[in-house]
């Protein structure tokens, strides 16, 4: 795999199965005070109801590494129906395996899942991609069925301990990403695991251990077995990650990039010519800009980000430039229309079906790419033409143009076009005097919950506190 700076010697030996490693409170840096208050409340209410609750996955990993987790996911030995009885402000979701979402103020959601068995992944399991798995299990089985060792740790608040069945603590200490179990078998069962492995390696600057990396390189073509919408959603996560450039290095080296975006399969290896950079260098330059802006927006505003179709258009721009050689061409009248028509047809053929992109998304991509020559042609004027500024697409395509300019060594994308502003404060709800609406026992509560049989709900839901 591509070299990662300042990394220790990789460990090829996979940890043997056996009793779990338990880290006591003085052997790890996590304590209950570091956990999100709502997640802590869920853990305590499960405990009070007589069940065991564990913080799992990325939450444990990030806290151990001294980072702030994006999500706090919880696993428990309680079944979905039992979880619903404990948390009135919740709903059950999922097809292959049911889990419960618990709702809190300000749109926050804590996902609570029942511990699952490893029937889908053991040596005698069904030899099918995405085999059904609706069997409840115990801690060890749940740990064995997870994708990566560093995401297979359990933290419990009663004794403040971390429970490790798969060697995840050692891999965290050695900065290693390792697929749990036999990587060839686990990838064949769910090829999306390859994308998750390189995503985590890119985000936290870890090295993928050799056996896992070699398996990814062998099986990259199996991404075609996954549902298109699933690949699309996984790709969006990487586009918004802030580590897109590091992800691209790993995806290109392993072959995953060409498998998820087939239109680039034969283009990445082509060298630059006298007039243009290679596709790979163009992507590198664009991803550098995307990462810079993504981190800036994340630091300045919560919950706001660049649109998916905007990032997809940037991702596809080098392909379109190499395929149609349109960047420096004058696009007017019928020529511009014909180019947009050819671009749309090629997109539909090359990627629309592969990623199950909605029609509106494809049209937005065509608008961003197809209008770029207009902005390039008029960039040296004292002001943008009035007719161009009146177009509905002007502001968004102007932002796209500035991303293109910065990727070529131009000035940074102006903050004024990013609309970077602090999020507005949450409005305070004041019931009107004389209102007949049912009031919560906690004033101001806006937490959604499934309605009971009692009247007062709307479409099966009503506002009710935890």
C-alpha cells in the first residue's frame, strides 16, 4: 500500500480467539464524563432497566485516541421491543437487522442496536454476498462480526472498562487498520468493507496491515456486486470526510477507485501531455481544495456542507476535461447545447446507473461542468456580464469556477461564496395562551415519539419527552 509517514513496523499476525482483554479504568483514557450526555443517559437507563449497555464502534475508538466522536452508538443485550419500552421517544428501523433510534432535542439521534451473532460471518455461514443476519448474539459474537478491529471495542460505564475480543487495542496503539477475521472471506461477504477500511485509514492516518491490504487489492472488482445506492452513499461519506486526498491515494493504489468509478478505470494511468495535467494530478489538486474548504466549513458551521452534486461534479471534472477537451473551448448557442447533451448522455451511460444517481443530480452535474467554459472565457473582464449574473445557476457555478481556479494554482475560494456563518440559535417555542394543544411535562420539549393509542398524535407521532 502507499507509504504512510512515521509508522511503526506492521504486524502480520492476527490475534487468536480466546478470552477478552479487559482494560480497567487506570489502563485507558476514557471516563463517563467524556461521553455525550444523551448517550450516557441511554446507557444508564438500560442499566436501570436490568440490561447491559455498551458504547461501541467509532465512539470508543475516537475517545481512546483523544478525538471527539461524531456519533455515539450503543449496543445492548435488550431486544428492540424491550428498548422501545424503555425509550418512548424512539422508533425501530432497519431491514436486515432491526435497531432503535432514540430521539433527543435539536435533532440528535442515538442508535441502539441489539448484540448480534456472527452466523453471517463464521466459517460455516452461507457463501453469499450480504447474507441475511437477524440473529441476536453475545459480546464476543458481536465483536467478531464487525468490520475492523479498531471499531470492535466495547466500553461500559458501570466499571469503566474497555472490552476487547479482537486485538483492537493493540491495533490502536500501533496505528493499524485490520479487517476482523479472514479478510478474503469477510470482503467476499460484504465488499463495502474495503471502502470502510481505506476510509478509516485515511481519516486517522493509520496503516492498513498487509493481509487486509492484499485482500483489498485482490477483491476490488467485487464492489460491482454491491447495490448502486449503497456505493453512492459510501462515496458521499468520503467526499465530505475532509480526508478525501488521502482516501484517493489508497483507493487509486488498491484499484477501488476504478471499481467504484469505472469511467476513470483507464484514465488514471495516462500521463500528462504538453497542454494538460494528467487526470490523476487534476484529481489530486481538486481534492486538496475540497479538503481545505471542507475542514474550514466544518470548523465554522455545524451541519452545513457542500452539496453532494457539487462534489460529484468536481470529482467528474477531470474525466470530462480529458474526455471532451472542452475547458478552453468557446461554448455559445448550439455548441453549448450540444456539449451539454453529449455530457449528459455520457454521464448516464458511465455513472448514472452505476451509482443510481437521481435525474436531478445528473442535471446539476451537467450544469456545473457544462457552464465552466463560460466563466473561464469571461474571467479576465472587469466584471461578470450582466446577462450571466442574472442566470439562476450563476452563484453556484461561480463557486465551482473558483474551486477549479484554486486547483490550478489560482486564488483561494472566497469565503463569501461559501456562506460561512454561525448557525442561528434554536427558536424558543412559546405556546399561545388558550391553546388546546397537549403540553409536555417538560416545557419546551420538541422530542418526537411514536404516539400511543391515546388521542392527540399526528400521523402516528406526537411530541413527547424522554
